C-alpha cells in the first residue's frame, strides 16, 4: 500500500512526464519506507523536498544519510546519495557487476523493471543506517 505524501508539494514532485520514471520513483519510495519499517534503528523516515526533489531523512535517530529521488540529466530516473559518503563504492563492492552508476552520487535506472528489490533494499538500508556504522 502506498503511503500518503507528506505534502502537496512532494506529491507534485512525482507528477512528472514519463510513465516509467514515475512508476520507478514511486517503487523506490515504497522501498525506502519498507526498509524504514523493517529496521527499528532507523526510526521514523521524514519525507521532504531538497533541491526540488523528494528526499528521505532520519531526523529522530540521525542514523542515515539523505536519499533523494529524481530525474538525472541523462534521462530515466535515479536514487541519489550524498557524494561524500562511501555508499556508491560500498554498493559497487557488494555488487561488482553493476554498471548503472553515476560517479559517487547516484544509481541510475531507465525503467522500473530494473529495480531489484533485494539489491536496492540493501543499498537503501546502507544509506538509512550509514551513521550507525562503527
């Protein structure tokens, strides 16, 4: 079940052209909240806008690094992370065959069928628990 958006502005951020991009972004949004529900250390996930994009933060526990959802200049859609974290390099180490990465800041998708619930839930969990690592 899809959660209601935190605000009308956030809902509007998902009102984008391209059926695959919208479907993919909503699927990633659902995965973010699912990981939050499954991992108690994360606490409540806050949905906000950052740079006009939906962003997901852990304000109660401060356990995570912010995740953002958006449309990259190259097209498709993306799951963005803070570029000064090790999240992308950790992702590459865990899944060495992954090629849909932009630098150290994003996992790129062309369509929603590319979302792998296990692999991408792992990545989201790493982001939302980033500050819990020793």
